[in-house]
C-alpha cells in the first residue's frame, strides 16, 4: 500500500464548520487572512495551503470537543502553535480545521522541589523563562524561533543547549494529549522515570500532530548556573574546529553550548551584528557551572583549542559582551539573509555522528560552492547537527532546481554518514521523501502505528509519510 | 474488548519445534531442565511457566528466521537474555518458544570519537565494562542484576547512576529489532538526535518483548571521571534525608549516585557486609568530576547535609573504602534476605516525584510495620525511586496474602503521589493489574499499538496488558 493513501477523501467541511461555530462562536474563524496565516508559507519555502477554518481553543476539554466534531464529520485537523515550523508542518494539504493553541498559555503548576513545571500547549519557551526568572530555574531548550512548548515537543525540537541539556525528547516528563477520537490521555505521571508500559510521551514527541494534539506538558527545569562564561575562537579549517569539538566532548567537559559557524557565516555575522571576528571557521562556546567549575572548564577548553591550532580564544568577560556574542549567534539566520537581500531564504538541517561532522560539513561547503549557491553553515557541533541557510531567487526556475537538488544531496549525504535527514526541524512535507531511505521497513512500523491510532487519517494528514 | 484477549489460541507447537530443529539443530533445546530455567520462577516470586522449547540464537538473521517460523506456526515467542527480570517477564504463559540471546555477545563496533558502542543483544553490562576498561570509557547504567543490555533496554532499566546519566531511555541511540513477522528494522541512525519521524527506539525501550526482539543496540558511553569520591551520612529521620536529597538536586550538584537506605536496611548491611554504620536513615553518595570539581561537590553536599542535621558525613578516601561501601549497597538485597534466612524474598519498586518521596517512604515503612512484614527500603532517592525487599514464607497462605495486599497498597500509594507502579523493574505479569489505574485510556493506545505491530499476539503474550 502506498503510504498515507489510506484516507485522503474527507467529509463535509461546511457541516463541521457549522458545528464548530456553535461550539466556539467567534473563536471559529473562516476569514481568508487568518486562514492564510495558518496555512504555512510565511516562514518556510513551502507554498502555503490554507485550512478551511481556524479554531482557537482555550482548554484541553475544548480541544477534545473540537476534535470530536472533526472526527464526526471526517475532516482534517492541523494542530497549530506559533506557526514557526520549517518543513510545511502546518500546511493544510487536504483543507480542514487548524486548531490554534496559542491562547492556551497558562502555567498550570510549578513544582520547584521536583524541578518541573506543567504548562498549557501554547506557552512559548521565552514566556516560560520570563515567568521563571525569579525562581532561579530555567528551561534550556532553545530552537531559533519563538516556538510554543507543545510545538517544540511535536517536532522534537532542540537548539544550542542540547549538547548539555538534551532535546525535547529528554525533557518532557508527561503530556496531556487529545487523541484522534477526542479522548483525553495522559502519557504518564510526574515521576522522573517509569517502566510502566510503552513510552507514550516519546511516541508523541516528534509525531508532528499526526497522532494527536498535545494540550499540556510537564517539562524539566534546571537551576540557573552560578556562573556562565562565553567564549569564541577560530580555527584554520573546519576539520580542526571539529576535532576540538570532539576532544571537548570526549574529555567530559560539560559544555553548555558549542556552536560551529563557517567563515561565510562569520562574515555575515560581522556585517549584521557589527562584530570584528576573524573570517575563519569559528566556535562560539558557553560554559555553565559553579564559580570554580566554570573556570576549570574554560582552562580545559583553552588547552584543547590551543592543541588544534586556535590562537585567538577570547572569553566574554562581561554580560554585555556575552549577550552581544549570543545575539549574533541567534541572529545568524537574519545575518545570512542579509548576504543576499531581496532574495528568498531557507534553513535546512541534518545531523550526523560527530566523528563525521567535519567531513560532512566540508563536503557540503564544497557542494554549495559548486552549485553557485549562497549558503553559510552554522551548527550545533556538539550534537553533530548543522544548518545551511540558503539564499536564492524563488521566482527563478533555475534557482529552485539548484536548491532542490542541493537539499536532496545534503539529506542523502547525512544519511550516508550514519546520520539523519533532520536533527531538529522535523519532516513535515519537506522531508517525507527521505524517510524510506532512512528507516527502511521501520517506516512501515511507524505507518502501522499511525493507522492504528488514527484510522480516519484526520490528524495532520500528508505529513511524515510520503503519499 | 478485554485487553490481551485478541489472540491466545495458538498453533501447532510440535510442528514449530520440528521446523526450528531443522534450522538450529541442537541449538533448539526441549529438555525439561533448560525449559524450566527459561520459564522464570527462579529469581522472582512469580511461579515459573516453562516454554515448550528454547532456541539459542547466534545472529540477527537467525533470530529473524526463528521468528518467521514461530509466526508461520502461530506460536508464542518469549525473548530471553539473562533471565534476571523480576516481574515474570520471561514466563511462558501460553507455552511457545523462548528465544535465548545470551550467546549473542559480540562487540559489533566501538566508536570512541562518538562515545558510542554497538553490541549484540546478549552482552551483559559488566562484560561491556570489562571490555571498555582500557579505553577510558564506561557505560553507567547498572541495574542490580547481571542483566543483558538488550534486556535492560526491553525493561527500560536504570540503577544507581540514573540521577546523573539517565536510564536506558536516554542512553540508547539505535537498535536493530526483529519484528513479529521476522522483518529486521533499525530504529534510526547513529546521530545523537533526530527529528525524522516516530521515535521507534523509545517505543521499543520498555516494551518488554511484546513488540519485537532487540538483537543489537548502539548505546552511549561516557568518559571515566578523573576523580570519583564516595561518602555516607545518616539523618535523624527519612524526612530529613529526603530534604537533603531535594536540596542537592535543586542546587544543581551533578551527583552521580545518591542512594537512600532506611534504618533496617543499614542494620542488614552492617550485619552482611561487616560495616558499623549508625542504624539510621542513611544516604550513600558518589561524586564524579574533575579533581577540583569533585571536591567542590563534596563541600557543597556537606553543607547541605549539615543543614539537615547530619553530623556524621564521612568520605571514603581510599579505593578500598569506596568499594566496600558500594559493595554493601550492591549487596543490599542479599543483606535484606539475610534478615530472615530460610524464607522467600522479593524485590518490588515504585517511583514518585522527589517532593513526595519522603512521605511515600514514611507511609510505606509504617505499612510494613503494621503488616507484620520484614521489608527494608532502599532507593535511588535522586530519582524518587525506591525498592522494598520483602522476606516472607511463600508456603504460608497468610504470608502470601499479606504480601499481596502490601504490594497492592504500595503500587496504588505511588500512583496516588503522581508516581508510577514501577520505576525500573517493569510490568511483566506482576504489575499488569495496575496499568489501567496508571494510564487510563492511554492503555488503550498502547494496546492499539500492540495489535497493529503484532496482530497475531505472538510476541511475549500475556505481559503488560491485563487479560
């Protein structure tokens, strides 16, 4: 059977919208602007596909009611958080109802003693950290965008801190999920670990809304470190920078962030963020620890950097310098866009074992050159995860073709290095075509799970599986 | 539908055994001693149930052939590693074939640069660490038994180091799994993270052989810390000890082990391991780090212990003292058994959020007293996970009843504290009856997954789901 083809003939959308209007009143919106906003296409290179209606939900129970109506009328449901996903995750391929969770922003319960917090789906990671500011705690996972926490769980997001703190996979303790028939489940309790049956939380994390809608989640928090130090240093080439990364990880330095930026990205950052870094492959670093521990980490890293030929290690000693550095890192995408203003841009990602990172990055750089593309590389080197930020003319067939073929080669290159076609962006519609090569018959197992949990194929249909 | 009842009428076992004999020769064993050994009942309080035959496998491909034969003849398959699981996981409830993986002990590939190793299913954690001894690396997950690594994955095992290094959930990168139809899948690549589709590894981890047979796994390794310090200190009561644990975790001390032993367990350890510890609620601790970092952790912890009224903090300064201390901890079960020699023993576990740990342990201690049972308590306090080591007369109906009711109250107590009926032992047949209370409708989702992946219900039938 062709994957994803088990149901793409849906029911009476007009009747579903009518029923949803009765439930939600003016929180069921059908005007074109709002529908278009919810169909993707604004932040990604995938053309948007608007849903037929947008349902703004306020509670788990309301999401359940919405889902029951959609199930009854057999219409697609597309969960929507901040709309910041990059691979067409919110596109309404078959129309249907976008369920917008961005108004569900409550902090349900903070358990400082257990270092966890339960929040509603639509809270963003930034707003959570603002809320936590006076508690001495923080939530470390930081994808580039102002994503919602449920959206981050749904795409198994990570970011710059993952090398130390893990990804959403490691940091979700429990979730409330509305299943495709409207049933509300909890994936577990609040204990740090459990051996009681299948790991439903991990099954939902990364399922991209194809198995249910995450409406609440309990996530791990961490104490804000006593000391935070940032640093930057450059290397003669990518290989040397990567060897320094591997040695850092092997030495057990509990580094919080170790980010790789290639020479072109440094050039872009220098221009955009008014820095004067050497235009060479560079590592941005952050160390978390006690006063003594942090200094020790810095000393150990300095020694490693020196061993691999770096001679310009600079620690940012003031908060201002540190912020400037990391602001530049966080603005890498915009800096890259500025290299070719007026064009279209896209960010893609792959991830490989760190022993293959240098080789994969070096080959990718050469490929970008050979293709005549503009594409700086920036990566979470400690995880083997990197991004290419491409600028191109979306109105040029030649450019689109070049980009398409480059993305194809990149995904396959990563897979050939025992890696994955995406480390943190997810599959959506953009990378479904690489799933068979990556998972072989494992894809059929995923598909069997999908069919078992969502027999009507109403949960975000057309994503992950290639139809 | 009653869970687990979708198929318990199996096919022609004699024909299956005949076909397996043709495939395996004398590696298909049907003599009664070997069958009984493989039916559980030796290490657990569950009465053993022998399979009809035991197939000793040598490779993934051979496991696949075995499974295909069992699927063809519609007979149950029970994966078997070291047989050290505690909740009747290897019992052959419906007869069938025990697939023994203990001869699959190869190290397939060591990737020091990536801090990972790929091993065959039947390698034990101890043998892995012996192999790694000269590499400077180690694998930290340490359940009490000499378990196989695939068995540890199948039951989502953990142990004393989980507070720092996580459980099998966090430490498996990739697995090769033989599915119920004999197909061989890999759950992913070797990258540290991936957002490419459903998390098949995490789905298999903790599935207790009900979804497939894990034949190979790639797991994370860690650098052996520069310095390891052990320590012990006692507290006036359980509450104080637990408050010290919470404060330690909250302070971000990266403690490697923080084990709670109640007064009775200390008494048992004193007797069994010739120690002279104060007979009071006690913490056993281990600190991993650099030279400076380790000392700093000890200083911080000392301060906390002092704050909660402990006045006898002692660091084990020599390797000999350290080994003596941790040997005593590892022998806690045997020490507990020695409290009532000649009786039967069982170890059970539950896990709660650490803020509820003291209350749950205190109530459990009282319950043990009230029940007239002998049952010291020992726990991985940093995770909120604890064990009760019960001694009782298995030939006495009154004792069996007492134990049964106590276990029941314990599981429900943990659940009432937002915890789980098992933190690391798993469900097997012993705790299936608590699954509905713990997971509600989530159990139906698990069951839907089970049916989708194993429509014949031949993979370890009768486990996890209550029939």
